[in-house]
C-alpha cells in the first residue's frame, strides 16, 4: 500500500511539474505576448486588456486614408471584414453604473481607424470557442483573454468582439479576444 501511495505521489509530482512548465511557457500569453504558440513575430508589450484610455499611434497619418497601424498590439475591435482585409478601431473600458462596464470606441466622427490584411497563418485565440453558437467560454480566468486557438476561417466570420490585435509588417498576425459577459 505504501509503495502504491509513493508511486502515486511521484506521478503527482511529475504531473504538477509538467503543468508548471506548461504554465511558465503559457505565461507570455497572459501578458499578451506571443500566446505560447510558435509565432514568427516579435513579442510586443501588450496593453492592459481593460485599459481606460484609447491607445494612440503617434506615427500614424490619418489624413492618408485608412491603412495599417504600426507594429505592436492594439486593444481594439474589428468593425468590418472585406475579403482578406479587416478594419479595426481602438477601444477602451468604460466603467458602468449598473454593470461592471463595457468597451467603447472613438467618439462619433473620429477618424481613428485602421485596415490591415489578416495573415494567412494568423493566431486567433477565441474567448467564445470556435463554434457558430459561441456558447462556450474559452478564456484564461486570470486574464480574461481567449485561449482557444481557432482557424482563420472562424475569425474571418466574426467582428465586433473586443480583442488584443497584433500587427506586424502591416498584417494582423494575432488576435486574442477579451472576454466580456
């Protein structure tokens, strides 16, 4: 019996160390980096998922029409998808009085918007699963960020969800949804 207990304890130690190693590998995902997936883009500093200010892109010239944002991670939402190009805008968290809050975009009439092609090998991490019903919650409970990798085809059918959008070399290379009730 003691041998059985010792063997069980040894298995538990091995399993927990494997879980710890996986958690350490996935830790960049919680920070908004490359999500633990093999990615061919740099690790950018992620904004707070529930930040209360709209992120700016000081290098962007909005007078030249809608075009790609500079490299980095934007807290935003896709507003429209046409072909392989997604239009998106920055968003911020607005605390509510009757609810916890909600995300808002730029004020009406503001031209702060971007458009970038979606990379063929985009890393799409959904907070709502890959199915049509979006019934399942697939998030990291510590960060509120999606952790279910879904195919590009699912991303191309969804818009309007708050997300951390990573742009690299003019393309959207990762989109990690932010879960909101």
